[in-house]
């Protein structure tokens, strides 16, 4: 019999995967080839290898446009193999490193190209991907991209394109508890202390306009964004998509896989420790400090971060606010991406004066 985790994936994850670059037939093939969650990562990794090998062959033949397409698809397919798969961290890490490898190989051949950057952070570094618009004639406005609980920078290539096409650079960074930082750095609630060093780095980069910085976040990143701009005033505008208002108050209703992932990403040893850390991720008492323009997206059918959280945030901020509730949207409204992806990028371009 098929276990509940695989059933859930088949029924609810198609939009999430395909809108971020997974081939639809791959999704159906992989999710219907297994019945047990324990086989998840291996099955996705086998399918990712198909794209990886095509990408590497294209590189050898000098077919760089094709190589970038194959390798970015390989990267996101490997990524979704490790997505929420925290019961076997050895498998998880192998798939993650393959995602990073394939994405890195693709970077110079993307349109526009990207580059790995290392950003000083406390006693270590955070790894990000910087992409600038083609034919930029001077310092580019830049959008810092913050992901959710189990997202990584390798998942964002299609999100990035909307900003790049409108003349903004993108800087997608694996923050604490995410991607390349997840093994050494736990999730932290005070995300202004993560974004602050990123902005310090931007200020030293002559290709980026430190006076025109936007911040974009989805899911748990939709909390990180508002939390950050309540304190970090160098950010000129913020997009928050389906973030929680108070993560701890949602804890008992969260899916089991989500709670397990948070436990691992927060480096907690027990459910109670994870719950205590989840309670720190709260916007209570600070929303009035949000004075920059903010664009808030909510999915009316979102069972993870309910739309009431977005409405509460919108009612409390001090700055200019635009609230978009997509009534038939699921979490992050992946099933209705056409309702907000272009629109929020247009909004950000207006705020940054592009």
C-alpha cells in the first residue's frame, strides 16, 4: 500500500514542482513509481541523473544553451529529491551536493549568467548566487531572495527571471538552516542579522546599487522578509508570499513532514525544543516598525500558512501595503503563479525605480 507521505505528494505537490522547473511527466513517473517515502530521494535522484548526463554531454559538445537547460533541470530535480527528506541525511546530503554541482556547472551558461558568491557572516560565510540583467550599464538595483523552510537557492531560477527581465539583479542566498548553510547553521528567527551582512556585502560591490535594495521571501521566507524590514531600514521594498505571522501558533496543525524538517533545520533534538524555537518566529509587537512598501501575497486555500496571517500583517504595518489574496491559491499559490509572479516583480521594479 502507498504510504500517506507519497499520497500527499501525488495529490498536492505537482504545482510546486513543475512551476519551479521539474518536468510534469517526471513528476508523475517518479511519484507513481514508489509507494514508500523511504524510496523518495533515490527515485528522484535517478531521474535527475538523466538530466545531469544530458547536460554534461552538451557541455562537452559546446552546446551551452542546452547544457544550461539540462543542468538547471537536473539541479532542481535533485533538490526535490532531498526536499523534506530528513529521515536519511546521508542520502539527503548526496542529492543536495549533486544539486549544487549541477547548478554551478550551469551558471556561466544561463541567460543571464550567474556566479557563486561568498558573503562574510559571523565566523563563516553564506553562499549566494548573483545574477545581473543583461547589458546592465551601471550598478544594478538588486533583490535579495530569501527562501522557505526547505527551499534552496537552486530552486529559484524561474522566480529570478521575472526580476532580471525587468532590470533588477537577483541575489539568492542560502541562509541559516537552508541549503549549503543548513549543516552548520540552524534556523534563526532574527533574520535582520542575516540580511544585514548581505547588505554590507552589497555595499562593497560596485556592480550593485546599494540604494536600491529589495527583499523577497516565500513561505518561511515570507516571515523572514517582514521581520527583517522591521529593523533593517536599508531595504527599500519587501515582497512577502504566504509567510506565517507566528510560526509557533501554527505548530500543532503543521504536517508531520514539515515539523520534522523544522526540527532538523533548527538543529533541535526534540519536538519540544523545536516548538520552543518555532515560537520565536513571530511578528507580534514589531509590525508597526515596518515602514517600507510591502507587497503581501496569500493563498486562500493555504493550509500551511493561512491567509488570515497575511491579512493580520497587512492591517498592522505602518508603510504602504498591497495585499493580494488569491482565493483559489494553495501554499505560495504555486497553482496560480500567473496571478502574482509578474505582478510582484512589476511592483518591485516600481519601488526600486527601475
